[in-house]
C-alpha cells in the first residue's frame, strides 16, 4: 500500500482559507527586515501566504495585512510583483 504524501497546506492571510502551498504566494521578511516575494517558498524568514488572486492582493494592500503579519513596511514594488505573478499564473 502506497501512502499518498499529504500536500502541505498554508493559510492565506487575507481569506484565512487553508490551501495547498502551490496555490499560494509566499512573502518573506528576513532577519535584516527586507521583505520580498519568495517564489520558491524555501527562503529563510517569516513568511506570509497569499492566494494567487488579484482581488486578494488588492485587499492585502488596502488592509495592510502583510505589514501586520510580517511586522514590516511593505513596499509598493512587492504588491506590483505579486500582481505580476498572479497575472502570469492566470494565463
């Protein structure tokens, strides 16, 4: 009997839904306090996950949920990069 590996799930900080990691984008703050989009999901640091969805990213930007989750200032370029990733993902 082959046991199917459990898909790692993470919670989207905006929708609070548990989703497979593959369906989420990870934003990371490292020890130096730099915030960046972690497309590999492997970088060290405090991570927050967002659903790959434009509405979710817009809402994250409006509500400032990422800066609360990561305890850091989120630069506009981060949101631009997230939107780009989502657009590429949806094509």
